[in-house]
C-alpha cells in the first residue's frame, strides 16, 4: 500500500514542526553526504584488483 498525497503532506508537516525550517537544509545536506559516501565506498571495492594465486605453478 503506497502512501497517498495527503499522508505525504502530513509527514512533511510533522518533520517541519519537529526539526524546524532552519535545520532542514542542514539535515538534508548531511543525509546527501552520507549517501554519497556510501555509494563511493561501494564503488571503491570494485577498483581494487584481486591477486591471482596459481597453486599449480607452485606445486611444479
């Protein structure tokens, strides 16, 4: 069940009341930085080459 437009509006109004309009940009900026850092961390793992261990050459 997806939230309707009225429910989304109520949630946004509650967030405005709880955090205040002055703190919302700071919260959004910190959230965006966290998401960007998380995505960068996911992509950094792909850049590291894996060492190749060839056991058959060591046995000869």
